[in-house]
């Protein structure tokens, strides 16, 4: 009897974290990928711009990859593609807006012409080798979001994508619960479900609620209004534009990503902007302040964003004035709370009226809360649940939620990035792991900054650097000039002359010992200087600066 081919699901990102979502589905010698996103750097990743998944496993099996399927156009689902497609250039399937947003990124990366982008609509079906893929409409905080049903020879896999159950969406495109129920009736082998809001009881509010809040706020505002939100939240932008138009205000857009998204969404028909409503920023600055609304990036307090530069008075075109109304229509991503608080404080100092609290009704989540996740589980009724898109505690809580609804504990997999989940028609297990992790992007460098470089940056940031320069006569093994010491970020030399003088004496004594012992290897001499100086400075200051000896010959 021939051995049955196994079905594998391998998450390479998005588990135990928020961001860099990438999931591999493999059957025999065929692979399809779901999403390919980035994450933003953690606080200790000094100088890093973005983080993308390690695709070493995919590069080893690049001939097997048939396609990349996208659930929606957020950065944490499409942002790594400009780095990945040049290495694995396969067809990319996504809805019109998703591919529009991706196209803008690929154009910046000068890869737009080489990419093969295949637009699909909800309920479209695509055949990819042994996989029969259907795209299912879901509600999220960006239009054109979809879940994905993948029929394989061993059973059906459903990936919800990021979703919530919104019965009154802004664009009228309600989540297609019928298709999820259809697959549930036929039988679903495994469900990969969004875990972001599993800790929130009840239901997530409809996005349409924001429109009423905007309308009331715009009616009360006496001066200029500035709305900061995620650029990709097209529904939020639409409601701000609609409220502006109904109150006789013009709309200007600030921030590169906001300008790009508004342009793409308008061209593709996802933003309805009444004629004459959208104006350039220069024109907006000439209008009476009570006739202007500005849409801006910076809802997360990003240091270089438009809102942050306005708050600190560094923006060239927009200056915050007393009685301006600032609406921060987003919840801080975990880790960004301090940045957002800093921006809010600066805005208050400038006399602005700032609306930012959760209770103010100016933001709702795009992710399903506990009761919606229960509904999805009951509709799909999967044999196995794999919670995705969440930190570890969220995945655990989602698994327990499924167990409360009757899923056996052994059929819920709280997996980690790199785990290989292997399935037959009736069984599932974690059978091993593949290489996974993160690749750090710094400027134009992709992957050239690793843990050692980050460790050095952290030491430089916390302790500073001390450079020791000395000139030696190699024949006499004697000091010709120096040692000179340069301090940066450690101590100010003029205010610590005694410490620096003693440090020079310690270096000279060390060099003399090396000369006496006839040590001529520069690496050994540098090591001796570094060790002596490090011990001395720690005893005197309690700090360990990076010490960089430079030895020159006459």
C-alpha cells in the first residue's frame, strides 16, 4: 500500500507576536504561502527600520512554491514582499485594493514590472496544483479583506485572515458567513483563526460607529481639525471625508503613506471624495481655519511621522495653533504607548484640543472579540484549531476558548514560528521544525545586522565608547606617541581629566608589560589594553564603555 502524502502547515511568522505574518501550506512537492508581512522594530532594535521573516526554508524549496495568497493590504501582511519577491518571484493573488497597495510598494522598490499580480474577488476560486483556493469576504479595518479556504486532497484548511463580524460595514460589504458555514457543513480539517482580540469579551463595535462620532466632533469644532489614523484604514478616511464635506470643510492630506493610500484608494474607487473637497496643503493653509480638515499619519507617535513633527513644531507646512482639534483615531500598538503619550503632551502644550481616549468613541478595532471568535468556531467546526496572529497568551486563550466549545485539547495547536504541523485525514501533530526567525532591515541592508551588531549598538547607546590611540616603534617595542584617549558618550574628557590621566597611565603600564614580555602580536596587545582599561573603568565608574584600541607603527 502506497504511503499517503502528508499535509503540512508551517508558520514562519505571526505566532507569538503581532506582525510579519507568513504561513506555508505544503502538500507533497507543492507549496503555497499565505501573506508575507513585516513587523516594526522593538525598542532595543536600535537603528532597525523593519523586521521581516526568515525565508531560508522557502529559499531551499523555492522550486516548489506555486503562489502567494494575500488576505488584505496591511503592512504586517504584505510589507515583506518587496524583499521576498526578488528572491521567490511567483504569482501573487489578492483583491484589487490589496494589490493596489502592494503595487505602490513594489514601485518604490523598482520591482513593479517583474511581479506577477493576479487580482481576485470574493468567492473566486483558483486552482494551484493540488490546492483549490476560494477567497471569502471578511470585515476588517481595510476594505477588500478576505479569508481563504484551501481544499487539499486530505481536507479543507480555512485561514480567516484578520477579521471581525461587522453587520453594518461602511462599504456595505458584509462578511460572508454563509461560505464559512458552507465549508463547516462539508467538513473542515484545520482552522487558522485571528487571535488578536481574544482577550476582549463581547463583540467588536461596528466601524460605522465612528462616523457618528466624527460628525458630532466636526460640528462642535471651531477651528481647524486634524485626524490622525492608520493610512490603510480606508473606511476611517472615508468617514472623515464624508463628515468634512457635510460640514463644509476642505480636506488636505499629510504624510507620504497617507498620500499614497488616498491616491490609490481613490483611483480604484474605494474612496468616494466629492468634487472640490480634496485640496493641496498649500491651498488649505490659505483657507479660513474653520474650513479645513487635515488627514495625517502618526497615530502611533512615530518619531518621523507628520503628527509628531507638527506636535514638536518641526513640520514645515503645518503649525498647530490654539483651539485646533486633533483626533487620534487609533489605539496604541503595545510598546508605542510612551510615544503616543509624548505626542499628546506636546499637542496639549500648543493649546490644541486633543481627543484620544478609548472612551471617546473615535476608534474601534478591526479584529474579532471573544463572542465573534466563538461564532466562527461554531460555523466552521474544524477538527483542528491553530490560533494565529497573536502573542503567546492570546494563542493560549484562543485554544482554551475552542476547548470550552468542545474541541478536544489534543486538537488545538498552540504552535511557534518554525513548527511543522503535519496532518492526515484524521490526525494532526507537531512533527518537527524548520529554520525560522527574523531578518532585520536597516536602510538598504537586509540581514546584515544581527545580534552581535545590535549588542554593540546597545552598548554604545548605554555606555558610550572610548578610543585609545598609540604609536609604537616595532623594533624597539617602545611608545613613540600617545596614548591619546577619545571619549564619546562615556565621559566629557575636560570634566574628567583625572580619570583620563589615570587611564592613560594604565594603558602605558600595560604596553610596557607587553614590551618587557616581547609581545609583538597586535591582537594580543589590543586585548591586553582592552581588558586592563575595562577593569579599571568599571572599578571607577561602574560602567563598561566599548573600548577600541588603535595601534600604529612608525
